[in-house]
């Protein structure tokens, strides 16, 4: 057969008119794309970013205390997510406790440990093992970690006196000095 | 240096793809065949270029060039040769390149067919293929570059970059991380390539469908051309899914083969719509109906392939299967947006041209039953899609709830799991319906079938199937889901054998062929129909296995000392020995020897083991498996407690009939090969008119 | 004297032996067995790793949770109580299906509605396509519209089958 040249494109036979199913299909498609885009953006965002106001929460400690926004306001708050089964968390546990003992007398620094997806007995054993004295409580329903959009443990969020996130650390602190370097600038006069 | 070669060919391939796409578009619009031919050559050129690129990665992997980041990620000194080669698809960057290579292979193969009758399709097929290829190449070049190398600054900082940054020297890690231990299994070696083959080859029917929509040639020419392609794509996808199930059963150590994980479902959904499409195109070929619906199905199938790939690789879904999150998410999102919108626009534009003079003569005709088949497949698809997308929607609504506190009560955004019980409960009746249709539809005729004719045709197999179930009842089975399931399986088997038998008998009578010859020739004459029957038989065998394991699986777990025993049903396991040692490829193996007794009689030994990979810090449990047609005994070494000779914990699963799942899968694949096999020219028949020799394109 | 000593000795021995037997027997008293733990763990999902049931998850965290289930079972908690406890502690994602409240109802409503909608669409399509009933009497297919080989062979086979049936 000899060469057949590609024929010109046939024009559609009718002009497009709005039609219920057509509209529904387009609406459905856009809804899907919007939903997926929103979640994708959020995943790309990562955890709460420096400068933003992290979500408020109320922590019920293992001792039964309730610590919420009232107890946290006006203070430098260090929020540390940990778990008893998390080996890297143990690396920073001693340093965090030392830092707490250093800052606690001042009265304007608060350390909060949040046990993430942990069992109570294992958490208490961990606290006892490292002699931790700052308040610790379970992340009930994993609501706090979901609000912070954490991706694992250990993670630490340092909040300044105005309630904005000053720094975050997505791995264990390597030394006491590093913790102090995160907190000292926020203490003010 | 070799890495630069690979990267260079990637860039050239991208340039060639863009050129080809533009040339195809220009040639079609301006009616210049020379440009279209040039575009075709560009398409063909991408294949050798990408082959070079792929070969360079394989070379780098095999020879252990750890200065290349990808090699360090997936390869290591202690890995054997074959694993180093398969590490090509062990990580995100390599698998994307592999994907591009497969796509250029398929698209080039299409270019080599005879295009004389379909020149108007050619530019558009090229355009669709090259645009897709260009996208994946952009991902590989700019975002997930497998050729990035390590560089070290004088201060000791290590970064990755393609070309040497100023003031830095090459950094060569001493060894790589090695392939994820879970991937070092024969099933894992061919499961990803098969799956990718299935995914990628669906672009061919899609490209032709788009060409049909653009050119306005909306008759079934595009279906006839791609008929075999679609079947081959479907074959690879089915094979990929089955291999994945086999790997899960053999290696993952949870006594099951399918976990309804979102990524598994993402691969399953295009298979569902693809199967619906395979059946539905037969209606268009026989009756000229359903052109609009077939377009919808093929667009849906291909878009689901791309969407599923996006979900797996972008981090939107969290799953054991998902690749680590990377920046390809937003780019990929842009691509799926483009694909969805273009597909829908083209379909919308040509919608009215696709109208066909549809008429349905009977509720029991084959068309009607095929449509019912489509309804069920699409129903299962809807269940799966909703289950996968709901957590995403829930999270998105949670974001809305955060912005508008009034809605925060309802739109909590709390993470939820949509697990197997949702999927199983929702899809079980739909699958049962499909089994029933598999039994009835072969007996119905195109156009004319009434309840009477169907009833006449089916009553014998129907009675036989009831007898089979009665036997089960008498033997003590009381579970009604199992009875219904087995009844449906028996029905399909008897109907299929009956159909085959009647036709073979007719040939025997008219041609004097013995039955075996008749069976062979039948399959040869009408491969699609008889291949289809074999596929259905395969499905029924798989259904037997699935019913067995889902409804009758039992398990037990216990800690026993050496010499101790644990029982499950008819079986007793005795713990004989435990050896623990380190291998020379970085594993610690704990291997138990257990003796198996059935009803008190010794039937064999099993060797469940637990492997621990030091580098990856990952444990793997490999079951000791005794597999017989009637049941599987699956023994695992569990380390809830530390393993020692004084006490080891074993978990024992009894899985009846699972063997039939694999047997059925093999029959299924065989049937697909029969159906796809090119047919010989038809023999001249007694009819007194000349049958024109149509070429099978 | 010796007799008393011996009998004391015998009593002591018996007591000790009895104690041993009792302790062995009570050691074999099952704390909730692995199977009982697994029966509940099967229905829960690991809060840390996605989509992995608790009974097969190999991580330390999951091992702790299984021990927690064992302990709660030993304390006499029912299956429902244990599940509720896990939801309270770790969130709704530990359950295999979303708890039916709030928008989670959509999970269970949308698929059946979609399928029913599909049935309705199919029904309407059938109705609009169907020819009047008089053609229902024609038994089995006599002709297909296309002249493809399949139709010819179908026809051929059907004719031969009719032949066979007549004989």
C-alpha cells in the first residue's frame, strides 16, 4: 500500500452542552485532586515549623496532674516525645534530666515528656531508670503527636515565652550543651 | 565517569522525547507525514539510549561503585551477583529508571508494527507515549537521580551531587547498606518487574484510545489493534499480583497472602477495571455497543495505574510497601492532574460521537451478563477505591476542621485504619456474584437467550454442582459461606467442562477426531474463548484455595522446651533442635528442626528459621512449610521470648486448600497465554462463500 | 527417738515434695495463653507501623502491647474492654475498621449506595435498549452481526451441536 497521509482531525459532531453527569464527573475529579493536594502538602510540610504557634494540648501526667496552656504560658517549654522501646531516646534521657535540674530553680522553664504509644508500666520503668523528675504523661489517643505531626521518636520542640516554636530537634540531643544552646537564648533578661 | 555516561544518555533521551512529542504534534496538525516519521524515529531512539542508561546502573551496582549514592543504598559487598542486578529496582531512583526503560521498550515495539491502515493514529500514540516517558525522565533527571555521587568537603562534610562541586573530593563509603532483607527472595526478584510490565504496557491501549478520541475514529479499530496488547498487559499485571501474594505467604511470616494494604490495593484496582474492560470490549466487537463505556474503562484503568504509582511513591499513603518520601510527590501530582484532565476533556468532547445503536434483546443474553460482570467488577473497584481514599479524605477534612473550629468536632482528622475486615466483608458477596456469572455466562448466547434456553443449558451442570455440595454436607461441613462458595466453584467447573465436552463431542462426531485431539483443536481454533474457559477454571481453583484458607484457617502458638510438643487439629509438632549461627553475609540465623506428626504418624521435618540482618537491623521469619493439596502446615519460629533450646515459641498455622491457590494461578496464567497466542489462519470451512483473509493486526 | 526423727523427716519430705508438686502444677496453670492473646491482638493494629496487625508485628513496642493484653486478660478484662482501652490510649487507628461515628459513617455507607446507584443505572440502560418481547422466542443464536472468524466458528459449532442433539 502506498503512503497514506494522516487525515486531518475530524471535528466533533456537536457542540458541548452542560449536562448533569458531565458536571458531576468534573466536580468529582476536582474534589479528588483537591483532597489529594491538601494531604500531599501537609505531608510535605513535615512537623510544626519554627515560628508557628504549636497546637495547644492538655497533658495528664502519670501522677495524675493536668498540665495545659495555663501552666505553660509565659514559660519556655521544652516538649520531648519519647518511648520506652526507643533506643535513641535513651541517649538523650540523662542530658535532658540534667538540663531540667539546671533550669528548674528558675521557675520560667518547663520540661514536658510525652510518652508516645507506650505502655504505662514500661514508661514508668524508663522514668525510674533515668531518674526523671520533670512531668511525664502518655499521649492519650496519640492526639498530641498527630497535632504536632511528628514522624517518630525522639523529637523535641522548644517553645518560647510567647508561645511560638523556637526550635525543633528530630533526633536525640547529642549533649547537655546542645540543650542549653536551644534554651538559653529564649530566657530573656 | 560511568555514572556521567548514564546520566548523559538520560538527558539525551529526554531531549529526544520532547523533540519527538513536538514533531508528532506538528506533523499531525499540519499534515506533514515526514515530521511524523521523524517522531517515530525519535521514539525508537529512546530505547537504545535508555538501555545504555540502565546498563550503566547495573554495572555500577555489580562492580560495587559505592561512591554512587544509589549503589550504597541498595547494594553491599556481601550481596551475591544476582541480587546486585535486581537491586536495580530495589530503591526509588532505580525503579523509576527501570520503569522508563520498560516504557520505551513497549512503545518502540508498537512503533515496529505495520501502520499502513492506521497512519492517523500514529502521531497521537507517539505523543502520548513520549509525554509520559518525558515525565518519568524528568523525575529521574531532576528529582530522583540514580547517578548522584558522594563528595567530601575539606572539613569532612559529605554531600551528594551529580558533578564535582568546587573544592570537594570524591567520597567512597567502605560498603553499602545492602538490599532490604525482605526483598532478597525469588518472588521479590520477579514480582516488581512483572508488576511494572503490567502497569507500563497499559499505556499502549490507552494511547490508542486517546488517538481514537483525538482523530474521531471512534469505531472499534483501536480495540482490535490493541486487543492482544491489553491481554498481555493484563497477563503481566495478574502475574505480578500473584507473585506478590506468593512472596507474602512464603517470606513475610504471617500465614497469609494478601493483607489489603493500600499499596497492594493500588495495584489491584487497575486489574479490576482491566478485567472489566477485557470482557466489555467483546461486547463492542460483537454488537457494536458500549463504546462510551469502553472508553471510560480504559481511561480509568490507565489513570488508576498512574494514580496508584503516585500514591505509592509520594508519601500520601503510609504503608509497609511505600517508598521513602521524597520530592517527587508534587511533580507526580501535576502529572496525574494533567492526565486526568486531558482524558476527561477528550472523552467529553467525543462523547456524542461514541454513541452507538445499542439494543438489548434479552436480559439473559451474553451482553447483559457481561454488563452485570462489569457492574460487579466496578463495584469491587468502588469498595477498594473508597477504602484507600477515605483516610486521605478524613485527613484533608481534618485540615479543614483545624481552620474552621466550628467544624472541628466532626472533621477531627484523627487517623483511622481501613483494614481487611472492611474489604473482605464488602467484596465477598461481589466476588461470589462473579463466580456465579462465570458459571452462567458461557452458556448464554449473544443477543438471544431466554430464561428457558439458559435453564435448559444449565440444568445438568447445576444438578451436578448440587450433588457435589450435598457430598460436602454429608461429610459434615456446616459453614454456609463455605457451602455456597464451594457450590459456585463446582457450578463453574461443571459448566466449563460441559461446554468444552459438548464442543469436543461435536467435533468428534463430525470429523472423527478422538476427544483429546478435538480438545486440542478446539482450543487452537478459538483461542480466546477456550483460553477464557481455562482462565475461569484457574480462577475457580484459586477460589477453592481462598475459601479454604479464609474460612477454615486455624492457628495456635506456644512456648515449648526442646523435646516438647504443640498440637493443632490433626497435627503435632515436636521441637527437636535449635541451632544459632552467624553467616558470612551479615546475618544471624536461628534455625529450628521440628518433626511433624499427623494423627500420630510421622510425616516429615520442617525447618522454620529466624534471620536477623545486622546491618539493616531487621529480623525476618521464614516459615517451615509443608504444602499438600489438602492443606498446608505452616510453622514459624516466633521471638516473643528470647529463643533458646530450653524454650522456643512456635506459631503453627493450618491452612487448608491453599495449594489450590497457586495451582489455580498457574492454570490462570496458562489460560491467558492460550488466549493471547496468535491464531493460525482459519481453515476453509464448508460455507459456500469466500471468507476474506483479514490480517490479524 | 530415731522413729520420731524419721517420721518428722518423712513428714518434712512429704511437705517439701507436696510444695514442689503444687508449685509445678501452678506454674503450668496458664497465664492467658498465647492463643488467647493472639485472638485479640489479631483484631488490633500496630499504632506505630501502619497496617500491621498486632499479632505478627515484630517490633519491641508491639511485644510490649501483647504483654499488656496478656496482663489485662489475666486481670479479667473482656475483649471489648481491652479494645476500648487501646483506642483510648492510642487512638482510633488501632482498630481494623473506623469506629462508626462522625464522618466515619461514610466508610460504610458510600460503597453500598454506589453499587445500588450502579444497579439503577444498568437497569435504566437495559430498559432503554430492550427490544419488544416478540423476539424472545427465537432459540439460541442464529446469526451474529459481525463477519469475524469467531462468529463463523460459533455458528459452525452450534450447528454441529444441533446435529448431535438431533441424533
